[in-house]
């Protein structure tokens, strides 16, 4: 579903991602862990086409994300291509990013109506199903300011799902929440992971959640993958000293 080859990303003189290679199979649930500043969020933002790349190649569903072949040369993808590729992917952000002046229902129906030309009736019906799935059927008419952080994040998840992406990216979705609100969001995500065959990439500091959620864990440091493997290996029997040091600090 995703193939990343020799990916490089710099911000000015700062190299954030330095020759990264990994693949994600359809339906796989992947957790990205590692120290702050190691490039995890940047990877998700690149996949979401919110950042350009400095080098390398990314394929999503078999097609290059950023660059298209033209007469043998790589050229930056045009806006129409990016628009098409974005349809494969949905993203949930740390700070929810809901539209503050729209109701919960409008937050969910806006994109399907604008970008896919769905009828209001269809968009409302689908939004109703999604709100039920995230346990917020009674909040459809509320404004985001009337919701708790955990509820806002569940609306943000429903909103991303409304476009039926094949890939979902979750960027530290619980780190802006009060501790007592974390669980309700994790429950929704666990249900999503077990009940759908969506491909999911998750950046998180919640190691027990990463362990429950993921088929495979990538441990990053300084823009490179230090170690990857099933959660049992990474959390119980890490092979690399850098992974052990990180886990000792965080757990
Ligand atoms: P992580 O998610 O692992 O904490 P990030 O991907 O957020 O790491 O950031 C990696 C590095 O890139 C950090 O040093 C961060 O300061 C830097 N960085 C991220 N975005 C930008 C930007 N837009 N401009 C400059 N530096 C950035």
C-alpha cells in the first residue's frame, strides 16, 4: 500500500529524514515510535502531501506520490495528481483541527459534499453512522467548543473516515488530551483497527497502546529506522541498544 524508498527531507540545513526505506502492506497497522524530533510527524505529513520531499520516492497504492515520470525524468507532481492521491489517505492530528464555526455534523459532511460531490442526504446518513461508531450520535448539532477534547478527537476521526480513505494516519492523537480522556479515543481506534481492513499508521507515545494496536512497530531515531518488528519483539526483546535506552526512559 505504501512504499518509501531512500526518502530524504531537510528543513534548510537541518536533515530530518535521512535515507528512509520501509513498506506497509494493505491492512497493516504500523506504530511509529521514537524520541521527540526524530522525524515521525514529518513522515506522516509527507504522506499526507503537507510537506514536500528533498529526495527519494514514495508510492501509494502503486503510484508515485510526489513525482511523476515524464520522458524518463522525475518532475514534481502537479496539483491534480496530488488531489487524486490525497483521496487514498486520511489524517487525524494532535490538535483536532475541527472547523470551529461548523456543527459536528457539518464538520463531517463538508469534505464529502465539496470534494466528492455527495448529496447532503447521503453525506448526512454516512455522518450519522460514523457518529454512532465513535459514540457521539447525540452531539451532531453541537459546536466543537461545546465538546470535551476526547469528544473533539472522536469527531476528527469520524471526519477523516467520511472520505473512505484506504489509509489512515494518526499523529499523536491523544497527547493533547487530559489523561482521563485518552481511553475513550483509544477505544475507538482499537475498534477501527480490529473491525476494518484499513491500513493504519500511528505515531504515539503510548507504548501500551502501540503494543495492542500494531502488527509492526518501527523505532525511529534521528530520521532513520533503528529497529522494526512485531510489538512483542520491540517491547519485550529489543535488539538494539538505542531502542532499549529509549524504552527504559519512557516506560
Ligand atoms: P517527531 O514527530 O519525531 O517529534 P518531527 O517530525 O515533528 O519529529 O520533527 C523532526 C525535526 O524536524 C525536529 O527537529 C523539528 O524541529 C523539525 N521540523 C519539523 N517541521 C519543521 C518545519 N516546518 N520547519 C523547520 N523544522 C521543522
